C-alpha cells in the first residue's frame, strides 16, 4: 500500500508541475549527441538554465539555510557547466532562455506556497540533476575527442558530486 501511495504522489506531483513523469533524455538523444554536438549542447544548456533558475528561486524563497546553501552550490556547478559548454560549442549557439516546457516547470514551482515550496523545489532539482548526469556522462562516454567532450567529462563528475550532496540533503530533511 505504501508503494502505491508513493507512486500516486509522484504522479500527482508531476502532473501538478506539468512535468512528464520521466524527464530522462532518451537513448536516441544520447546516440545522436555523440555524432551531432548540437544534440548535446542544446539540451545540456536547457537543463542548466532550468537548474540555475530554480536554484536562484530557492535561495530567494526558502527559509532553510541548508536548502539555500545547496541552491548556491547548484548555481556554482551549472554556471560552470553552461559556460564550459558554450565555450566549447564553436559555431553552435546555445539557448539563452528557458524553453516553453521548462518555463512551465519554473512557473509551477514559483506558484508553490511557502509550506510546500522546499519539497517541490527539491523534487524538481533532483529530477534535473538526474537528467543532467544522464546527458553529460552519456556524451562524455560516446563522443569523439575534443573540447566539448572534455567539458562534458569534467561536469559529469561535478554533477555526480552535486547528486551526492542532493541525496544527503534529502535524507537529512526526511528525518
């Protein structure tokens, strides 16, 4: 019964913030990214833009110093990741603003009430970190040598450390 309740809550949360249940980049995207840098640059930058936006929102809205500190850490990692990808992008222009779907996620989080904001933020941030790890580590493994692969490799490691910090924070808040 508990598993059903948790699953139902996850589905309701995803619907409430207008998010697909699974935001993981599909395997075909990763395969395409290995031979087409734009197929990595665009989603990597879009992921980063959303992570930056929601982390900044969390720092501004939360009353929890641990969540604010984590939001600052997220900002540091994804500022670096987006800058590294942009520098390695060559002639490919990375997105500069949230796409419609990610803007909808941000807007839904922004509408959260004070009592539910922190939990909603952590769930959305966690999904984005997972999405970023999948994309960055997949590109780092599959792409040919070059500055973009180097950026993906470096930040795949940084995002993995960010994921560890996220898991510790969520565990601490669950107590």
